[in-house]
C-alpha cells in the first residue's frame, strides 16, 4: 500500500470535471484506490459519486491511497493530476 498527500490548487476546487478526470484516471489502474479528506472522510477513488461527496475545495488536503499490482504508478499519476490543477488554469 502506498499513501501520498496533495493539496488542491485549482481555484474552482473539486467540481464535476476534476472529479470525472480523477475517476477516469483511477480506473486505468488495477489497484484499489481510496481518497481521504482532512476530516478523515474516505471514498472510493473510482466512484464519481464518492468523489463528489468529499467536499474538496481550493487548498484542501487530499490523501490518495492505492494498493495492488500497479499502486506506485497509480498514486504518481493521480498526484500529478492534482498537482497540475486537473488541466485548469
């Protein structure tokens, strides 16, 4: 299992488009992927509904946890997506 932390840097926060991009990227991997917010709420990183309930906003901490065959590649790709502001701005 690998756990990484990031901070949402896109000004518009984690609305439907970033959530969809995150889910699509997560579904490219075999690893189980979970995300957690700073309050400890956890959701399946491959579920758009779960991701939308997390309440992530600009400046929110996001914890990404992956376990499985391609866990290292998965967390790197997902953290890159977060760090690149989901292609916004």
